[in-house]
């Protein structure tokens, strides 16, 4: 079988349709819940929101750098707090 879906980004997300197979006697609410979990797991909504507006690559890199700085500072604060005892 040939799959025509190509990745939207380097994160492995494809542009194929998400679907859930249901049994005849399965309640609709349960199928909807499974569908929501699957969409959340695959990151479809997150990907759509990030692609809603164009963002320059430099601003994306700046966001990543700031996030890394915050993580590093948090790690340093934890280390200092643990050494105080």
C-alpha cells in the first residue's frame, strides 16, 4: 500500500486524517473520548495552533533559547537550595 501523506514538520506529524474504528454496540461518547485522546497524543491540535500564524525562524530560536535559560536557572536554584542543608 502506498501512503501519500508527507510529514508536516520534522516532528513526524503527517497530514493524514485521524479516525477511530468503532464497534456496533460501542457508545458514541466512548468513541469520541478515544478520538480526543488519539488527537492529543499525536499533537494534531498543537501543530495546527503553531502553524496558524507565520513565525520567523529567528523568533522560534529566541523562544527556545529563553526556555533553555529558564530551565538552566531553575536547575541552578535547586542545586543551591539542596546544598544549603
